[in-house]
């Protein structure tokens, strides 16, 4: 009778010891697991709304002009880049202006985005009348130039690239993302395109439209574009309250905040920015926001 009485406590003690060991292992593994889960491309301090809404982010930037005579496939432009070389390489984004417009019409986006840890090339198009398919090819040509031939190519991680654009440039953004699914993000602004279905898109896409846009009304452009993109691609739609087609042509804080958060999340894989995408922005400047939350 003594043997079972002695064995049971020992067995219980053994189970307790094993459980304690497992718990300790989980606790010890916790920080390592968290470190492994963090993106190696996190750049800059922990994000806050104030940082995203400031006129400049945490990185000092510089810029250089690109002559149309020195490139092929697009019309030159301006490169903006962080001056720091201590953070490793950066993701990059090419941005196209709209129909009949020059890069100067939306050039505020260049230093604003670059100051959050990206290399940005704002392009001039081959002609002011180029259609979306042409602008899409030009955006990709600009990325190829940026990563292969530009003087800042060593600052760029060529596996972390994105495209954006306004109006026809926004339509071109969809074209570029469709033809190069290896891109990490796309941000069409008040996009215009005769093609309304983008079911083939696999690139995480943030569409920003203006409620009062009469050139590319959201009901016939941004909304059907968004609806046609599969949820598996990751997508979001931000509609600005009362905004016209030309909202990107002046400094627009909701646009900048959401663009930077989207690029950080999907180009850099920086999950610290998930909080700005899910549940997303609200307030008097926001008419509507949709997203495939939570992001994978």
C-alpha cells in the first residue's frame, strides 16, 4: 500500500517540474520570437500620429534631378532620398503625375515620403498626354533606373519597391502593379482608367479618392477599382470628405499619413504601422474607409 502512495506524489511533482520547465522555455523564448517576428526593415522610431502628420518624418533628406537625356522609358524627374547610411538599405517608390501635369504638381509628396525612410523618384512623363498603360510602363522604367543605374542605387533594396500616381498616373499605378506582381505596394490617388476590373492584381493596394471628384468620380473609378481587387491581395480604400480630383496637388495630411503607413506596412513589413490601417482613419476629413483588416 505504501508504494502507490509514494509514487503518486512523485509523479505529480514530475508533472509540475515539467510544466515549470515548459513555461520557463516559453518565457525565455518570448523575446527571441518577438525579435524574429519583427521586420528587419523597420526604419525610424516607433510611429505616432504626430510623426505621420508632421510636415517631415524623422529622416533628413536630399534630392537630385534626373535629366530626360540620361534615362530611357520615362521623362526624367527628381530623386529624394534619406541622407543616412547607417540604417541599411531603403525601399523605393516611383510616383507619376496626372494628365497634362508635371511632377511639380504633386512634388510635395517626394520629400514627405522620403523623410520616413524611402527613396522616391517623382517622374516626368514622356508626354503630358500619356495614357495609363504608358504611365504604368514609365513607372516601372523609373524603378529599374533607380535600382540599376542611379547614383543612389546602393541605398535601395531592389526587392522592396512600390508605385503611386495621381489621376492618369493613378491609373498607371494599377497598370504597373498588374504587370509586375513582385511590387510590394501600390497607391493610386484619384485614379482614372477605362479598365474597371483589376481582379488579377496581387499587389497590396491603397486607393485614395475624393468624394467630390468630377473628373474621375469615385463611383465609376476608385470604388469599382477597389471592389474588383481580390481581398487576398490586401487592399484599402480611403475617400476624403468633400475633396475634388485635385486634392493631391496641395499638401494633404490624410493622404500623406495613410500613404506612409501603407508603404511602411507593406514595403518594409513594419507591423508597427498596422495600427494606422486597422481600424484606420476617421474624423471630419474622412468620408469613408474600407480595408481587408487584419492584414496578413
